């Protein structure tokens, strides 16, 4: 493994489901091609996890979200495109969230630098999509059964 860059960074993600679909960011500009990820990002100093998630969703999906329960906490080791190569240690906090009923998938005013668009993806198409972290697919497949276990160990980036 490449050297771990310090410090450990908290990141928040929004799990937004509607009508058998999930809200995802489509990202491009990677060596491996495009990828899909949940809305969210890093927690800034002085922010609570909820404040960070509200800010990230407003920036990336252009909407305020209603935050419900915390359903997953996991370690994640994300490879970084640095010279020399390095790895970022993230602690990911995944919250079930809801957008307003009239929300239409659209980029927010400050999207992630690789973000191309925001999409509603049908849950039955996730097997064919390049999700990041990769283990998200497995987690989503049984998320309703995992309510008792919040810490999920290490996510496979």
C-alpha cells in the first residue's frame, strides 16, 4: 500500500432513495473511466457531520436534504492521484436522507471537480455500474437488514 496521508478525514454521504432508484453523482476524468458516487464529501473543521452533509448536498445536488438515521460508518482507504502515489484514510458516515418530492436531479452550484451530472439510477441497474466505493453495491443490496450494525469495517475503494 502507498503511504497514508495524514490526517484521517471524516466524510459524509447521503443515501437518497425514491421509487426503486438511488440518487448518484456521475463523475468523469479518471484513468479507469467514469464512476458513480453518493452525494457528500469531507467534513470541514468546526462543522458537525450534519452541517457537512447539508452543505455538501446543497453544493453538489442543488438541494437541501432532510437527514434521517445514520446507517453505516466505515473505514475507507482511497487512492490519491499524487506524486508520489498516496492513500487517504477516510471515515465514511452514511446517512439516509430525503430530498423534496419535487426535486429534479441537477448539478448544484458548486459540484465536485469531476462531477458531470446528478442521476436517478434504478437499483436493479447497480450491478452494471462502476460505483465508488466499490463495496457500496454489496451494502445497498442488503441495507434494510443491516439496521442493527452501523460500523461496517473497511469499504473497498
